[in-house]
C-alpha cells in the first residue's frame, strides 16, 4: 500500500487505532485471567512478541515469554502439564508472508489438539481457500485484522493497548498514563517525524537496495520488519545483543536502529562510528510503534 500524502497515512493510522479499540479487550482478558502468557511468532517477524514481553514489565509480572511458534509446538507444548483452566495463555501473531501463513495455521491446530488455548491475531490479507485461516482449532479465538490495515502496526498497538489496560487497573502510574495518552492519538506526531527523520529514512531505504548489514534491538526491529513487509527487499536483521563485528566490515555499510536507552547494548565502535543510525529518544515500551511508523513513512510517495 502506497500513501499519496501524509494525510492518507494519518487516516490509515486512525483506522487501525479505531479497530484496535474494538478488539483489544480480548487480549486484555487473556492477560488478566492467565497465570502465564507466551507470545508466539514465526519466521523473521519477531518484534510483536519480543516487544510485548518488554511492555509486560508494566504489570510487574515475570511470567510472560516470547518464543518461536514452531519451537514451542515441537519441544514445549507436548510435554507441558496444564495446571488448571487459567494456567497458560498463548498469543499467536500472524506473519502474512508465505510460507509462514500456512505454517502458522498448522501449528495452531496442533496446539489445540494438545488441549492448549489462546488467541490468534490474524491478517485478513490473502484469505483465499475454503475457510483458510479460520479453521484454527476451537480452542483458539481469532482476532482478524482487515486486509486493508497494516498488520504489523496492528500487532504492536493491539498488544500494548491490552497490556496498558490491565496494568492501569492495578496501578495507574504516571508512566502508564503518559504512554496511554500517546497511544490513543498517534496521528499528530507524523508531520514532525517526517521532518526530523525523513532524510535518514530515505538514506536507509536507498542503502538497503544496495546491500548493507542491518542491526536492530528488539524495540527497533519493527522498522526493518516493516520494510520487509512493504517489499523493500529481502535481507537479514541482526540482533544487536548477539551481533559481533567482523574484520573487513566497513562501518559505513551498516545501519543501526535503537532507542537512546539501549546504547549500552551495542559495541561502542558502532555507536561512535560512521554507520547510519536511526535513534529514537522515546520510552522503549511504545518505541516499536514509532519505529513502524517511520518505516511506513517510506510508503508516502511524496516523502522527500
């Protein structure tokens, strides 16, 4: 999807926010009622799961985990002993790019046969065969994101909105109140984001076509995943906490994305070197949404 103007992008963001307000309580209920929550992702689309575990810190609970759906289905689920109806809640994020789409549906059916329950946040995009994506097992509730809405942005807003709902019920701290206010009205920040980051986003878009090394933290990963979903090429995203510089790697051929609070996660040479940097000075909990908005800015045909 290409947006002709900034106004079109703003309208799209508002439509996602309105849809989230209609369905987020399903996830909030799961988080509220279950003792343990596992966020499950597939393939290279990992940011909704890992960022949700970071946002879970607002609940002051340490019982949320993120892992790969296939790994969980093969190596954990068959041996998991369910301790009551409210023991475990699974939240599965769709990756609408093949082969992951069919892969996810098969694994959800397997989990259902094992007696596990959860929620599947599904993209309406590419719904073709008979009941494709809907026949996922009776024990999984499906939240469908309309095909004309950005699935990655919806993933992040939906999870964060639900987590904020539950955390505010327990203790509405100034931080939670501030993030809630930001999340409810994202549109006003778009013009300032274009003004401040439009240049570096354009530079990154060009460099990716030429082939560069991409390094991201959990909260910034949504920027690069967004570019993948939007068809800006095929590339690998390196985890900042696992990345090791190698001899011959020129700093100017690297793109690094992170929030200011994460500087210590990266090698000092990357921070101070000539690599292209995309750095936000925002709360890590809401930053994945801002990073996705930045990659969506590249979809505006009039972006400088």
